[in-house]
C-alpha cells in the first residue's frame, strides 16, 4: 500500500504574517512570565528566612550559671531536708496465736507497756483441758500395758535361765524309764517262777489223770484249771516283757528329746524374744503417749498468749470471739497484736533523687517533730530500693539515737541530712576552687539521669542537658562538675510545659 507524501508541510513560512506571530510569543515570555517568576522566588526566599519569627514561641525566664569559689561542706553542715515517718527498727514484732482457738479476752490495750513473758491475751481453754485429760488417761493405759509386757518378759527370761518345767518333764520321763527298766530286770525271774508253777501244775494234772477213777473228776478238773492258769501266767509275763522293752525304748527316746530341748530351749528363747519385742512396742507407745501429753500441755499453755519481748503494744489486730488458726500463714492479720521496742526506732524518709548521691551510710541526720521540744540526732542506715515515681523520691532509713518515750511509730518528722566528713584533699586545700553552681530546684532527676533545661539564644530553642553533680554547694545552689559551661543560661520559669526543641522567647531573668 502506498501513501502520498506532501512536502509542502515541511516548508517554512517566511511571510510577514508568520513573523508577526513569533514575535508576539517572545514578548509575552519576557514581559509577563519572567518578572512574575522572579517576584515569586524572592517572596519565597523572604518567607523561608523569616520562618523562625513566624512560628509561635513560649515565653520563659532564665538564670545564669554561677561561678564562685565554694568548698565542700564541713561535717555536720545541713545539706537538704526530707519528710519522713517513725517506724520500729528493724520491724514490728507480731504476736501470733500458736494454737488454734477462739480469743476469750485481750489483756492489754494499744500503747500499753509490757514485759517479756507477760500475758497479753487468753483463748478459750475448755477443749485444751479435755484433750490433756484424754492424753493422760491414754498414757496410764499404755503404762499398764508396758507393765504387763515387762512381767511376761521376766517370766520368759526366767524360763530361759531356769528351765525348771523342762527339768521336771525330763525327771518324770527318766523316772518312768527307770521303772520300766526295773520291771524288765525282774521279769526273767517272774517268768522262771511262772514256768516252774506251770510245770508243777502240768505234772499234778497228768498224775491225777493217770489215777483214773480213784480221784473225783472235780479234782482232776481243778488240777487242769491250775495248770492252764499257770500256763497263761507264763504267757502273760512273756508278752509283758515285749511291751516293756518297747516302752523302755520309747521312754529312752523321750528322755533324749527332753535333754535336747533342755539344752537348746528353742521355745523358751522364742517366747523371750517375743516378750522383749512386746516390751519395746509398749515402751514406744508409752513414749508416744508421753509426747501426746506434752503436746496437750503445750497447747493448754498456748491458750495464754505472752509477750516475746519487753516493749509497747503498737496495734491490736484481733478481738474477743475471733477464731485464730494457730498458723501465721492462714491468719489474715498475721498476729493477734503487734509490739515494738521503744528504744529501737528509725526514720523512713522520702529523699529526692537528686539528693540521693550525697547520702552515705553513717551520715548524721537531725530529726525534728511537732511532738518533740528538741531535735534528735540519728545516722543513715542505708538507702532502700523503694522509689516513688510520682514524688520522684527514694526511701532512706535513718536510725534514731536514744529515742524519747513520746516518740512513737507513724509520727511524721522532718529529717535534715548533714554533710559527711570531707575528703582529705579538699580539707587541706588553702583556697576553694572556682565551681559551677546552679539552683537546686532547676535540677531534675529521672530515668537514672540528672538534667537541666538550657536556653539556646542563637537557635531560640530549649534543650535538655545531662549534668553530673558535685559535693559543693549551699542551701539553694548545687555544684555541677560536668555538662555546663559558664556562659550557659538555665530555663527557670515556663519549663513545666517545655519539650526538647521547642521555640522559646526569653522574657527576662528569674530571681532566686
């Protein structure tokens, strides 16, 4: 497929009409567009350069960093104060019920002085007394069983040591054997005598038979009866010898068995061992019964609660009619009452976090209270791990030296912490060095850092600066050893709503 190319479209129009059109287009660019573009760029540059003055700023007041010669406080000089309260040291003493029961009555009141071992409360004793009587009765029963077992053991031991019953049986068997042996020894003579009578009776009977009718038949029969009787006697004696020999053998075996039994004493030894076991068992039961009696006596004794130490009653945690379990883990109050030693008290003070680095164990503290006519002295024990995120404080415990009787737990006090003993290098310095000091209220502590608000005059902005505090200072000023220079200005007023990088407008210097 072919197309027709029109070359006239590539021709340049050089006529007067085309030239006039091109010139008008150039005049619009140079006369209208270019000037407006220049003006717009200039205005944008002005707005950019004035942007800081157009943005809103927060009014603040500032204070300078002070340069002055200051020295570390001498020992005993007040450093800072903190509010606190009195508490027992190291802790209150709870008096729990050591046995289960119902409180019958309380024998003391809150604030009363008690001595060690003094009764402070009574529990109902009826159940404990009945349990004690039952334990004592069971002990008597077990002691009776022990006495019976001991008697059986004594008899068994006597049978082992003196087996008279076995000796009697052996003697009876030996006597019977001797009698049989004696009988056996006389049997041969009796047999010969019986045989002689038999022979005589036979001869007599035969002679009378030979006499014929000369003798009466009755005489012959009597002779025949005597012969038969003598013959039976011989036979009986011969049979007796056989039975006697068997009886003698049996009695001999019996005697031998009794001799062996007397020698070994197996049954008697077994009975003695069983009797000894019964005695040990009875003794163990008696011991258990004695322990049961002791436990019952202890429970009865524990119906009276006694003070474990000399001191004062801090609080009553229970009331008459209340049941106590006897186990501290199950008592909601942890004890029937609470005691404390009035000679061992301490202060728990809320110390600001910026003052915590200046606290040392053993540091002196002056303690004041509305209930005291004169201040008390104390010493720092140790900072605790109890911090208050709302008050920005840390609790510090302070021991009270010789607390008076009118000072009681829960009283509010004011603790003034005194400066500790200075270091030797600072104490021997002839002239205090120049130090950077800032007002104490402007120092903030949080998240493990100590910071202040700085006013950047050139940038017109506020920023938070981390600093390191030193030991020197006054009641109003504290030393900064790192983080500031002498020309810095600290934001004093209006810093409550500041955030790092906010624009500020300095309205003047704050007065201290």
